[in-house]
DNA sequence: TAGATTGTTAATCGATTAACAATC
DNA sequence: TAGATTGTTAATCGATTAACAATC
């Protein structure tokens, strides 16, 4: 059905999913692309185009069934699968992310955590015990995880990524500033570059303040 | 000089900044758009177009002076300014983000942290003591921060954002799933939607695995 | 049936890439 | 001067929006 859907469309799917879930929780049974577009700040055209990348889920004259569409999008994203994920780097950020994130509802299960710091090794994050990074191969080789979450410094990243790719890991949730896609075009990397995001905010706040306080409307 | 540069260009600035910094640290004095494009996985055209949104920083036949360009981009992003930022929500994620992030090098200084949880109030994050969220107005009114970092649950967000906007806060680093831009088009919101990012990775990993293991090249 | 709303094709818009004259 | 590389204009590409026939 989906023959290489463009990344902008894919990145909108989680947002559709969230809005549909909320509608569902509020007991809304059906919704038209026009109504949804007003709620989400998109055009109705875009919503229909986006959804039709994956199939015709609506019905003329009626709109979309909220629950059916919600479930369809969940299936499209593959959230039901629970692939294995490991965390590399159990510092502040790594621990917070893995405690904060509900992996199960996003298609993953956290099965291993690794760090270089001997003070962290042996401690627990949720159900999982932090292992020494030297155990990485022993743990992963028999059963390589689908993705690795990288919460490690930039300098440590090249060697770790190399080891993980060699082990067969093909997906990265990358919080480091190492450019995985550049060096390994065959893998998938989702970057969360917090520093870049904050820098962008800095720029945009500056721009906003340059404007002489836009009058309302 | 810059008359409303497009967001895609702005979002590339932090990446240029990082690459230039690294070149600088490696003692590289000058670089051409062609050379930089190969290192960054962009086209030389795009680099020149991007930079020329802000001014002509290069020199024909020579290229760009690495240090000068680095500093120029820092100025463009406004990283030297150290505007005040507060954190709302000092849970796992909020604490990790504020400990992990070097605010000073991204144009901000963290001056206040707030939470509802009385067990957290009084504890410290770095130099800053966590205050009760009820102190928000008392703290902000005399001297409203430029931005607020939101690490709070979706349900808490509408009320908090309303209070912050009323106080004059015009920028948000938004880790919550509340859609600020939709409700307050006059403010700037940078979203970090970790859940959406992980869901996107889930989709992309699925797509990758559907492919019958692309041969090298 | 009439009204509503989809799925889809066509038009528009914006961003990226290519080309090249200007110039260091 | 000759070679290199920019800044900038023009061409291309892709994504968004508009339009509308199909149809529930």
C-alpha cells in the first residue's frame, strides 16, 4: 500500500494519533477532515492527502470513524510490535528518558541498559539492571535489539555506533551530537538534538523581540 | 539584513555551528562550501544559499574563514545574550534536561525552577532552588523570563501556559504534548516531543525491515 | 433524493539544486 | 594572470493547497 511515504507525512502521524486519541477519549465517534483540520491547525486537504498515502479510511458524506482511524494509524506506525530497545548511556538524560518514556505504547520494550561508569553498573532503571558497556556484545549478539537509544557524549558515539551496527542494530534514537546518518546511510536514525532545539528557540525569540510587539490580530 | 528567514534554514544553523566549531578545534582556518557540503552531507548550493540569507560571509576564490563564520552564526542565533529561562516541572525529565543542558552557551541562564510536588520544593538543581508553583507570579512578575521550559504533563499545561503568557513570557521550550502554538499564535514554541520522535522511529524501523535487506551500495 | 465529505487530480507555492557571471 | 569559489539568478523538484467529480 504505502510506497515510500515522505518523511514530512510520517512525522505528522504521531500528532494525528494524539489528537484522535483525545477525541476518542472525549467520546467523539466520527470526524470530518474539515473539523479535524480546524482543531489541529492544518488544512483539510493536507489531512486527506496524508491519510490517503496509506489507504482510504474515510467515507464520503460521513468523514472518518475516530476509533477506526486511531487504530489504523497505530497499525501503520507499528506501535503494537514491542521490538527490543537498549539504552546506552545511563547518565541524567538516559535515566530520565527511559523512566519518563512509555516504551510499550510506542512499539518498544527496554531490555538492556549499558554504561561505562562503574558506579552506575548494577543499579536499576525500572525493571532493568545497568550493565557494564563491556557486556554489550555478550548481551546483544544472541538477540540483537532493533534499536539503541544513545545518551552518550559525542566523543564516545563513533565507537559505540560501530559496535552496535556490527551487532546488527539498524535503528538509533540518537540524543548525541554524532551524525549517524552521515556515516551509516543504511541505518535509521531519529535525532533528538536538544542543544540545537534550544539554539533555535534562542534565534526565534530574538526575531520575535525585534518585532515591535505585534498588535493583537 | 535578515528579512524573515525560513524555518528550515534557521533549523540548520545550529548544525552549521557545530560543524564549524569542530573544524575550528581541529585547527582548520578556511573552508569552501564544497568541502563543507561533503562533510555535512548537504549540497554546496544549499550552504551558500543558507548563509546568504544573513549576509555575504565568504570570499570568492577563498571560501569562508572558519572562525569568523562560526562567530557570525553564533551572533545570528543570539547565543551571546543570556536571557533568563525558568523550568516548570522538576520531575525526572525536567531535572535531567536542566542538569544536562549548557544553557550559557545557548543564549540562556536558568534562573528559576518550579514544581507542584511539595517533596521537590526546596531541593536544588545546580545553583537553583526548586520553588512551589504558587510562587510563579511573585517570582516572574517583577522580571519576566524570556522563556519557560515546560516539563509538565499535558493536563497541567493549559493553565500553566496561560499564567506564563499573562506574565509576559513569549518563548516556550515545550516538552509537553500541549499544543501551545495552536492556542497562542503570538508566542514562539519549540517543541521536543519525545513520544512523537520515538513513534516516528518505530515507523521507520518497520519500513526498513520490510525492505529485503538492501545490498551494500 | 439532497447534502456532506471523501479521494484524487491539477494548480500553487516554497525550498532545493544547478548554473554562471563576478571577483578574489 | 589563471584557478578557485563565491553570491545570485534561473530551473527543478517536492510538498501543500485548491478544486471537483465520485459517492455515501
